[in-house]
């Protein structure tokens, strides 16, 4: 990685307590993507926020030729993936799942309508796809459970990879 201002290399493994601009950016991306997918997933899984719940989602997607099992996979990926991204837990895996859901949405539903969201086009899923891919590439950043768990793992291991016994 490079510092965006002067293009000098940035050490992603640093251990100081300062947050980088990239960590702040990752947090913002996680919050936006996580909240969006939690809300959409809650509509599909729980019927919250005016959603149809699992049965209604499967029926609706079935009307578009999407098998019920795929409707369930999409619903649970959106719901649990949104929560995971929001918390920064298994972020890359959750964002990868969201990436596949957005690719499916673009190619199976929205592409035929052109680009713009006002025409039911792929504009919105495309933006969400970009955010998900950024998180797959960078990870959760320092304000995440992923970072906390990795820090604990590092602190329990001595130099040279030998576990510390307490």
C-alpha cells in the first residue's frame, strides 16, 4: 500500500495506536455497506422494514425465475453478511458473499434496464459491488473485530511463532 499524499509505502502491519486514513475509510465503507445489507437482509429474512420475509422473498424471486434455494442464500447472505461487515467480523468473507449477491443482482435482474437506478438499472448494485470489492481487497481496518481478534492472536504468540504459555 502507498500513502495517498506522497506515494510512500505504508506498513499495513504497524502496531502503533494511530489510525490511518485507510482505516477510517474502511470503517466508513463497512458502516455504509453493513447497514445497507442488514436492512435489506432483514426485509428478506425477518419481514422487517416493509419486507416480505423468507417465504415472500422466495415467492417474489421465484417469479423472476430464481430458484427458492438461491433466494434463501441471497437473503441470509445479505442479513448475516451485513451484520458481519458492520461488526468487522470475517469482513473479507462477508464482503465476498455480498460481491456475488450483487453480481447476481446486476446480471439476473438489473442489467436489462440500463445503468440508472431511476429505471431499475444496475447503478445501485454497482456501487454496492464496488464497496464490497474494496473491503475484500483491504479488509476491515483497525476499528473491527477482525483486527481485535488478530491482535489478541499476535499477543499470545512469542517471537518466532512459538505460543506463549501462561
